[in-house]
DNA sequence: ATAAAAAATTTACCCGCGTAAACTTTTGTC
DNA sequence: GACAAAAGTTTACGCGGGTAAATTTTTTAT
């Protein structure tokens, strides 16, 4: 490692004995230059530790090698986990991921899209807030930037959608619960933030009807993204009122269930499938913490890797095709039932 | 909103009737131009929706308005929450935060620092991995980029450190537990990733000795960042062995405690301070989920806001002072004991 | 009203790199 | 060894905006 500092590509080209345009080509794609040339550049590279100025590089590019990743709520470990996988894939493929969380705030989601636009990213993976999202802002954004939606679908927006098949989630849990005990009631927020919640309720009702059972939906108060607290308060209430229609509760998602289980514990209600248990509780998502609840939570698991991989692959195809795929596809991955102790 | 598209600052200056250098000055600091001028620019601004090219802007700047935020493990909601607060403060102050997670991997931490350097950020808020961090890489980085460390301290690195006072955490929990029942043993990982863990053990031992009590440290196997699982497996083991030295367990951190509580539940061990309880469990951090454990977790809470605010304020002072503060300060915020049901 | 200070304007050059065109050298093939 | 193709070199210009210097205009103070 020499201590003479290289200020720009010109100087670096000089010390490596290669012309600047060729060096520029190398940084754009190392395989686009002859092997011997690449060798000389790389020799100089670890002797002088030069890195091209990213701002100058991107200034003249129509598209950069940046990929934007936007999630609605990073404090939810579910999204943190997906982000981890997606980031890895992007880096592998030579892109530079930039991570953003809307933190549950539509205004902030808009700001993110705004600053994302000026980053001229090659593509964006967007998990929108859902119902709260500013649809027209997202629509405009998607027209200007190659975007793949994931997790939450918004009608017609983005070049593709990749998510989980809510019907598969709910039909598996409902089928399992109904087969092994009393049929479940459906526990959810009165005004859910996420479109998946609506799909799950509808799937629950249709599945129950198909089984010839009467559906019961229990809606609890509360808004925002503090699902655990909402589940807990709602749980305490329905348990105090003794207003649950059945002894089996199917929560819309694991975070609600975590709160609900906490309410059960505090109310002295024993959850599980043992003979001494008063209630069975199941849910959806396979949240990273669901294996540590008391009792551990029976749930339907996302195929994290499939969703992440397919979202990223789709985005790469989109980028390669220059920003437009033929028709907008919606890919849904089925769930896998995870049987634990709560039901 | 006119539909003529503005391509660059030249054109925007033309339509706003102001010269380009003045417009440039405006974007650098809106208050640096006369009020009437600002008015004309802003009128044009919402008529034509032009935004300066961020790459061209930053190319010639020694320092940008970017701030890097690096955390060791974003899937830990503790960090997700801190990040949320910090991001907000940065945006308020007119900076552009960029978020990175090392995902528990030292090699990735290095890559992040590398790409961060080429972003020429005005400053960086770094929560390092800790023991696993490549110390020399971080040291080199801190010499080149104005950096404030938080959460995990690394000796002498960065211009300042802001974190929580582990001694305050542990002394409060130990004092409380010892006063209200059997004195606690200390439950931790054999080889903790984070320097805070060591400080907590030391604080535990010294506090116990001060109280004239015998310290007992229970170390469990396991490496990596899956603390809950480590706590659970370790918990199952010590409960099966019946090897706990006392009926009161103080976990090094909440994530371990979440796993430990799960082990207690599965082992049929009732936790709490009621007469029918076999074990008391307490911990440190006030993890976002600790209020939803079964039973809810007695813990010592970080002053999230104080840490975030002070870290950000320190970074801003550092930036204003041109990259160096006088002497390296280490600011530690005390804990607040949160009494819940587990102890 | 007038001088002094503050703010804008004009002009001009720079930054670090992308990239096109014309030309030269190196490769690989028969 | 001749020759076409591939790769590299030179030269030159552009991108979009930062910024300095000299000049003009506007504002503020007296």
C-alpha cells in the first residue's frame, strides 16, 4: 500500500499504466477489459486503494447501480428479516441497496419516494404502507422509476407484485383448527393498516363457509402500528367480557397474537391444546418471536426466502428489460403451517 | 404546476428570474438569500418542481449533507427504535440519513464503512458490533470520517461515545431484587458479542460484593445474534439440571430473558413474585417486546430519547466544529427500573 | 440624500467522470 | 506471416452544479 494519494481516475490511470477510458470501463464492468489489463489495474488497485467518486460516476448515468428498498415499519422484525435477505441479494448482484423505513407514516413514505427519485435508482423494491399510502403519489412514482411491489399489493401499481398468498395462510390455519377442535373465531383490528388483513378476513369467512361453519369476526379498537399493544388491550377486554364466541382464536397476524397471548396470561387463561387449556390461539406470519411466546405460537409461515428471492429476481429482470415488463404479474407464495404449542 | 420540464439549475434559474449562483446558494441554505429572492425561487419551485441533481451537488463538496447511521443488527427492535428517532432528528436538521445494518457480520460492517467513506458523509453515527468488530478498520475509518460511537464503546475510537450506564442498570436491578427476595444470579452468554455484556457482569459482581452477597454467574452456550434462542436453550438446560443457584435470575439483556421466560413456561416453572411462583426473572434494556412476555418482564430501561438526542447533538457539534472535538467524551445515561410482573 | 454594506449578477473555471470518434496496438486464426 | 477482430489509446467534449472574482444593484444606516 503506497502512501501517495490518488485524487482521481486520471491519476489512478497513470499509476496503473492504463488509459483513463479503459479504467473507466473496468469500473463499469471488470470483465469488459482484457485479462492482462484487469491484472494491472487490480495490482494498482490494492497498491493505491483508489475508489472512483460515486457522485461523479452517477452524475452522467441515466440510471445508477442503486436499488431502493422501502418498508413500512422497520421496527417490525418481520421486515427487518426480509430486508436482510434482500440486501444480500442486491450486493451479490453488484448493486448498492439503500434502505428506507416509512415508520408507519404516509407523509414520510412520500418523502422517501421523493428523495428516491432524485437518486435515479436502477430499481426500487417497495413494500407500501397499504391503506394509508398516498396512492396517487405512489402511482406517479412507479411511472418514473422501475418499481416492484412486495408484501402489500396496491392495485395496478408497480411493474409486479410479490407477496404471500393470504388465502393459503388462512385456509391452512382454519382447516387445521377446525379439524382438531372447535372452529376458530377471527381476531383482528377494526381498521387494519394493511390490505393483507382484509384479504385474511375474507379468506377466513369464505373458508368457514366452505366448511359449513359459522364465521365469527372479533374486531378490536386501536390504530397505528403498535399491534402488540392493540392485541393485548383487545384481548384483555374480550376475556374480561367473556365475549369470545368460541374457545379457539385465530389472530390476523402474529404481532396481534403476541399481545393477545400476553392478555391471556395476565387474565389467567391457559392457552394450548392440552386438556387443562381453556383457549387455543393461532395466527399468521411466523414472526421471528413467535417461537418464544408462552406458549409458543402455532402459525402459518411466510416463505421469506421465496418472497425475497422472487422479488429481487423480478426487479433484476425489470432492470435488464429497461424498465418495463410485459404485463403486471402478481406472484403469491403459499404458507407453511407451523404447529407449536398454542393450538 | 407547469409541464415544461426543467433539466438543470441553469434552466430553473431562468424561469425563476434569478441567477444560477444565487439559486445555488439558496439550495445550500435558503436563509442565505434575501427574503424577496427566496420568495421568487420558492414560487418557481412549486410551479416547476425542480430538484438539484444530488450527484452533481455532492461531487465538488468536500463534505455532503449525508449522515451515515450504522447499527449492528437491525432485526433487533431495540436498534430499529433508536434508528427511527435518530433518523427523525437528522431530517429535522436538514441532513439526509443513510441507514446500514451490519446484520451481525464483521465483514459486512467493514464493507459498510468502506462504502460510507466514499459517500463523503458529514458525519457518522456508529453502533459497532463490539468484540467482533475489526478494530483497526474502525479506527482507520474514524480518523477519516467524523464519527460518534453509540451503544457499544470501543476504546478511544470515534470523537465521542454515547451510551447507557451499565452500572446504573445492574445496580438498580440487583438492589431491587436483593431487597425484595433472594439475591439474583446473573444469566448470560458464555462469549457475549457486545462489550456491554461484560460491563454488566462486572457491575453485577461488584454490586453483589458491596451488598455482602455472593455472586453467581450462570453462563450458557451459544454464539451469534440469536439471543432469544440461546436464552431458551440455556434456560431449558439449567432448569432441567436444576442447577440455578438461587430462585432469582437476572438476565444480561431482555432478549436472553425472552428466551429464558419461554424456557420457564415450557418447563412448567411459574415466574413472578406471587406466593405460588418458583422463580423471579429480571433483565435489562426494556426491549419493545418486554411488556408482552409472560409474565411481563421487570427490566431496566434505556433512556432511548436521551441517548438518541445526545448522540445526534454531539454529532452536529462535531460537524460544526469541522470534524474534531476537544477531548473524547463518554456520556452514559442511567437506567430507569421498570417493575412488571416477572420479579 | 448619500455613503456604506449587503446581496445579486456576470463571467469563468473547476470537479471527476462518462463517453463518443478516430486511431493504434495487440490477439488470435488460418 | 498476413489480416481481421478485439482491445486499448488519444483527444475532446459534456454533465450539473460549486465557487471565486469583479461588477452592479439593492438595502440599510446616517
